[in-house]
């Protein structure tokens, strides 16, 4: 069966598409390796979460568990009640984020199997020091109310690819390509964050170059997955009450960016430590490439 393709957004030569039934080879050729965003319409079809996760599910299973959202502490059931009653004009604190691998490991089985588009993944690999990955969480659940927006425009930390899997509700994605980074004013203190809070209505007195940025926006709905390659600036706005599951990926296609991010992260370290870390990653990358190719050949 040919891949089903729906165009979601276009700005000049840049197009974001939604695809169903895409082969792994097509994904790697057209999206992973050239770093082109795409929405996958059926990547999570086998996840139990798609059928099981709902606000009622979380209230029933974990309603009394205390969570910290935007510096405030709530029983999870109370926070979910706020999500469902807030309006777009007065949204609940966002993001409401739960780290599955650290705090809700019993839910990991609901977001398995890891679909093949997001494999292989080197985050957590025993050969990569944890300090290099900066404590990246492998799976996170995001709860949002209507109008809830991510607090800043950014690309994913350490050059990771981002996978956002929409389970409940609709979310608007707003993205800008990496080669236009200077138009979104990276924060000198945190270069992976933008100083521009609102890409659709920026403060042009402070950020006049933003008018030249290629800003694309589109909606991702239940059962759909957004692939955001490393370096692409993005943020989100929940159009309804939402539940999403997000995770990152490190592989061959973003290894060089990861090395650059490690270099930046440890720029203040002793020069010998910097050189050693870069030499180590330069040797490790080809070894992991070979190991992954051999594993693929065996399967």
C-alpha cells in the first residue's frame, strides 16, 4: 500500500506532512537523515495508552498522588479537575509533566512497543556517561488545558530528536527551521531556548528579525505523532484538554549535533577534559553505528 500523505502546512519550499503507512526506509530517507519534520498518523497504533489513557484513568489510578506543576503541589486528581474546567483565556499551569521512567514506571508498558521509526536510541546507553545526556528522561507525560502553552520556544536539549505522541485532545505545533536560528534570538545563557515568547505575535520592537522567520503551525490530534528533528525550534499550544507522551532520541543522524552540544555544555571545563570527551565521542560514534547495523542485519 502506498503511503497516504496529507499536507498540513507550507511556507515556500518548507512543507510539513502527515503520513500513514510509511515504511521505515522512507522515514529514514525523507525525514530522519535529512532532518525533516513529519506527523505520523499511525506510529502508536499498538500502544495500550492510545485506548487506555484518559483523565479518568489517571484520576482513578493515581488521583491521590501528589505532583508538582509549575512550582505548585497538587493531588493529581485535583490538577486534572482544573484541566477539564479551565478555559483558553485562563488555562491551568503548563506543562503538567510526569516522568514515567522515574516516578511512574508502572506506566511504561502502556507506551510500548517503541515503534521502529524511533529506533535505535542511544539515550541511556551504558557507554555514554550520564552527565553527557544531562539526565534526560526517557518518557514523559504532558497534561494540558485548553489554551495551555509551553513556556518557551526551544529545540530539544543536547540536540536530541523529539517525539511527541498525542493521546487525548488536539495540540497546535509552531515550528521554525534550524537554519533560521538567528531570527528567533537564542538566549545567550541557554542557546537552546529562544528569547521570543510568541512566534505568532512577537514583540517586534525587541525582536524585529522575527518577521523574517519561517513560522509554520498545524494541529496534531489523538493517535498522531510529531517527529521534530534536532535543531528545529518549536513550541505548542493545547487547543483542548490534552494528554501527550514525549520522548527523545539519539542516533547516528544527530550524533554530530550531540557532540557539539556536549562541547558547549562543558565549555568551562578544563581543556584536557574537553578534548578527552570529544575524542571519546568521536571514537564511540562509529562503534555504535557498526553495532546498530549488525543488530539490524540479524533481525
